[in-house]
C-alpha cells in the first residue's frame, strides 16, 4: 500500500515508510492483534446481552502514561495477521452472536481495515462496525472509513492542552480531537437504537482522571452545547492506576466518589438526557482484559 510508504495517517504525521521502519505508534505495514472476544463491559447499547465483537489492535499513536492496556498499546504485545485473517475473525465473532464488530485503536491500520470491510461488509458481514478511538485522529483518515463505520465510540480525554502534553505526549489534543469528533458526527448523525442495541451513532467517553474533575466538566459542557441529545456521553469513573507514576503522583490513586458525584451532578444541571454513568467497582484491574494472542490461530 502506497499510503504506508509515507505514513501520515494520524496527527503525528511521522512520514515514515512502514515497510522499512515503525512509526511513532510502533506499527509496521502488517496488522497486529493482541486479542479478540465477545466483550460484555462496553456501554449497554454496545454490549447488550450477547456482547460486542471486540478486536484489540496492538500499538497506539498516543502514549498515555496511565494506560490500562499498556501491554498492547505501548509494549506492542500481539500477533501479526493477514488482512484475510482479520476478515475471518470478524465473521467468526458475528457467528458467535456479537451485536457488532468493535475495532479498538484501529487508526494505524485503517488502510488494511478498509480493504477488509469493502470485501465483506453488507455481504457476509451484516452487523454494525464500531470504531473505538482515542479521537487523536486526522479527519482525512476518518473520511477513508466513511460509509463503512456505523458507530463511533470515541474518547475526549482532555480539554486542557497541558494535560495532553503531560499525560499523552501530544500537543493540541482538544483541537484535534474535537475536529475529529465533528467528522464522526457528520458521518453517522443522531443515534439509532433498536431493541436496546445501537445501530448507528456517536458515543463520546469522558474518563475522569483523579484531581481533574474540572477538566471533565468542561468537556461535558462542550459536548452538550455542541451536540445536545443527538449523541450519548459516557461519564466514566473506571480510572485504575496500574503503574506508579513518579512525575505525576496524583495519578497514583483512583477517582473518589466525591469527584465522580460532582461531575454527575454537573451533567444533570446542564440537562443532559442521554448519558451513561458507572456504579460500583468499575475502577478495578479485573475489568482490564487478560490479553492472550494465543486465541488468534
């Protein structure tokens, strides 16, 4: 693929030949997977009763110092597969009853994914495609999947750019991510839910970080003022410290009940109707998948 010879797929714009070396994300020209399964812990309209057919891609174009999936995103754990194998995995998950195919961190493999979906979507593959992303995306790359992706499951991580620089090694995160989310919404529009399962639409996740409830509230206010009740906002308390972070000790604890309650009350005050909230022990390492590439035959 010519596009991988001068890779500009994400805002890093490495411009490297991925047939010869890896980009900032750690990916070369071949698809690499860490794990796939029916996943029950996404938002209810995604997982529902049967689960989401989740495919975890290895590597990532962000370098979040608190990443719960560090094993695959930063360390590059996984197994190389062919485009044909990726299509077979999607069909296998559909056969197992998955409500959708959930592509987790797919940005750096978009050209390959597009080739696969163009061959099978609407033919052998007849369930929605979910694009599960950090939103650190180029609009041009998102346009490559227009008409192939039905649901965007997108993070909006930071309002304050300093947090993006400190925690994810990226400048102008909010500007880039908000433009990307605009494109996502242009593509899929207001959500559609049938029998409790989302068929198309946009869910934006807001992960509250310890000590940064104020930033989460700014994000939520922006989303509601921009999209109203045409999208779902998923307000998450599941931040789990998995590695001690010396430089930013505030990240070495979970989000308190008071912090989370403050954000939820703020959302209620704004008048938000379509939101997901988390209760109980979601901030637990038991909710982090045990990545095992041996499932990939």
